C-alpha cells in the first residue's frame, strides 16, 4: 500500500465569499507593497546620486529589490495558505512577512540616515 493511498482527503467547503474577497484584497496589498519596493529600488539605483561610500546606492537598491521578491512570493504563499485553511476550517496561518518587511525597511532606513548624516 503506497503512502499516497493511505492519506485521507481533507474535506473542503467553499468559504463565505466575503472572506475569499478579503483574502484577495490582502493578497493585492502585498503585491502593491512588492511593486512599491521594486519601484523604490529602481529609483534609488537610477535617480539617487552616488554616496561617498562606493556601491552603497546599488546595495540599497538591491536590498529593496530583494524585499520586493520576498513580498511577492510570500504574499502569494500567504494567499494560498489562507484560502486552503478557510476551505478546510483550519486556523489561519501565521505570517513572517511583516517581520521581514519591517526588518528590511528598518535596515534600509537606518542605512539611509547614516549615509545622509555622513554626507553633511
């Protein structure tokens, strides 16, 4: 007997459409955040003059770009996991995205403040 045949299927029910739409709005908010991070990264690399420390501008832009990718992938995973939990009647999954986003933005902000203070 294979392990796949011994698994029992978890019954799924269609959740209330309001919860599905709320989950979709949350997903779209994560995608807007990812898009804004990507735009900020491109803007830093293309529009901000070089700092006295070489390649810092590129580092900040790349950091923002990486955060954008993490938010895109994480937001998609979060949407899927939440939808699956609602369908199965399970508790909603916890997310680590807020910690990553907050930590990443704190890092970028602290670096920007240090660089701006160092330039003056």
